[in-house]
């Protein structure tokens, strides 16, 4: 499986690594910025794996 990283456009939020769509959805639902707001936009970065 590919290893991907969701990098938030929000400078007050932390990104996370994921390997599947289900993993991404579950982590994105819980991701909040330093003010407690939901993070809405991410840049998806390819880290490792097959094309």
C-alpha cells in the first residue's frame, strides 16, 4: 500500500500519515487546529509506494 501524508493548508493544524481512504476519513474527522476548529482542506503528498 502507498504511504501518503495529508498536509493541511491551515498553518495552525498538524498533518497525518495514512494508507487507505478509510484511514484518511477516520483521521480527518478527528483532526482539529489549535483553536479546536475542523480542518477542511489538505494537500495530499505521496511519501512511499508503487505508482
